[in-house]
């Protein structure tokens, strides 16, 4: 932990001022968000809040934080901040730190700074209430990343020593994303040093930061290729799922720049086909490949691949524990939405809703309702009249036993 913190602080102190125009794409304003999407978010919040604090405060707060994250993705930053403050445990500060980071990545420095300062006050309160170390580190990491994005180097460096390897990735990715071309070689050197030092968290964080550099240095062919080479040479001891996610990041960057990405998609598919997976993981992984293939331009094959993923879920269904079935279906529904077929996406979401009702306990049913409502809102799949009634029925059935 100490070594990582020192490297982080040094990296932050050496960061050049942010480029004035370098921000993430602007999220839609709250006024531009379709009312039905906000209704799904509110239904998800009610389902999460229905969980009793005792003994389910952890599940309740985790689900509530996921609603805050969805609000940010949909452009409902004001609602996200309000809801974050209603969470009762340390996840209130965690959710609020996500709001701060969202503002920072969108170039809204004053809003980011305001929310970050409010979050730091909550950290002090959580510390007084004996929050666990990893909880405090997660919040500090997001705040440090926030300060990196808005160029507040002193505040970022002040928080860095309290962040261990398990949470350092957020900061390292922010540093990589804000790296100027003239600083890229120094970032590559830090990444190489981290990979050489070893350790799962350390290497994973470094290579995720390298994927950020790959995007940041896109116009510099030599550094772009160096980033991909560094990732491939450094991932030998990482789990296959992490390697797949890294390849997916490279593929998405290629797609965003209109470059050929099908070779990477095929490589991901080969890795998936060559490994054994839990039955609940097969359909989501295949849906991920199908989505990338579609975005890379191979649309007919992508649709066939996605249809096969759904058929595979049907075949595997009895092998999947009931609490994992809806989670296996949601990525498939999201992929249909991405491919421009909202009707099929709606049908699969409806199927996921039904799978989420099978457990006799209300807590997992509430978790699934939250996740499915948020997935529909983010995917842009509006529930029809029948599905609206079903959502109401599922929510109305919560009660003992939880």
C-alpha cells in the first residue's frame, strides 16, 4: 500500500495542467431525459428503499448507490446528488464522490469542487463512526480522481497517501486520461514499473491506466502501439476476464475512431470459447462480443451471435441458480437495444423480470427489480402498458420474508 501511495502522489504532483477542452462528452440535461426513463429510476429507488435497514442495510445501500450511478449516466446529476445524501451508511459518501467525479469529467470544475468538499466532510463523519479502511479508500480514490480531472493537484496529492492498491485504479486512470502527449513517456515508465513490481491489483490498475493512454495517444501511432504492446506483455498473470475487458477497451477505442476492430473482437471470442465459464456468465460474455461485433460493422453476424447467446441461456437455464438468472439475461436485452431492436429487447427484459420473481425472499427480488429497471432506462427501452402493470405487481409483492 505504501509503495502504491507514494507512486500515486509523485505522479499526481507531476501532472501538467488540464487541457481546457479535454472533457468527456456532455451528458443530456435533466430536461432532455424522457419522463419514462426517470420513472424507471424512481421505481428502482423505491424498490431499493423498500429493503428493511435491519438486517439488509448493506444490500439496500448498494442498490441505492446503483440508482445514483444510473442517474449520472442518464444526465440526472441533480437527482443523483439528492439521492446520494439519502443513503444512510458510508455509501452516501461513495455515491456523492461519484457525483463529484461525474462533474469533473464533464468539465464542470466548480460543481465538482463543491461536491468533493461536501464528500470530504462525510468522510470525516464516517471515520468517526469507524468506517472500514477499504470503504474510506474507495471514496478517497474517487475524490483524488476528481481533483486530477479539474487540475487541483495539491488536493489530489493530499488524498493519495490514503489510497491502497485495491482502489488506486480510479486515480491512475484519471492521471492517464489527463496526460498530455509530452508527459506520456513518463506515464508509460510508471506503468512499466508497476507491472514489474507485480501483484494482481497493482498490475490490473496499471494496465487499465494503459488502456486510457491508448485512447489518449490515439493520434500518436508509436505510443498507441506501445500502449497495446504493454497491455499484452503485462497481462500474463491476470485472470482471463480482466484480459477480455482490456481487449474490449482497446476495441471500443478503435471503434470510436473508425478504425478496424474486428480482429480484436475475434480474439475476444476465441478467448471466451476456449475457457470454461459458469453458466450464468456465458450469455453475458457472448452478448458483449455480439455488441462489439455490431459496433465494429459486422451487423448480421452480430445478430446471429446474439440470438445464439439467448438460445444458450435457455439451454443453460436449469443450471443457473435462480438469483443469477435475471442478471444473465439483462446484458442480452441491452445488446438487442444497442442493435436497434427495442421490441426484442423489451421481450428479453420482461423475461428477466419474471426470472427475478422466483426467489421466495423479497431481498433478491428487490435487487433484481432495481437492476432491471435501471438497465431498461439506460438502454432506452420504454416499458409498454403490460410491462408497466407487471412492474407495479412485482413491487407490490415485497414483504416478509426478506
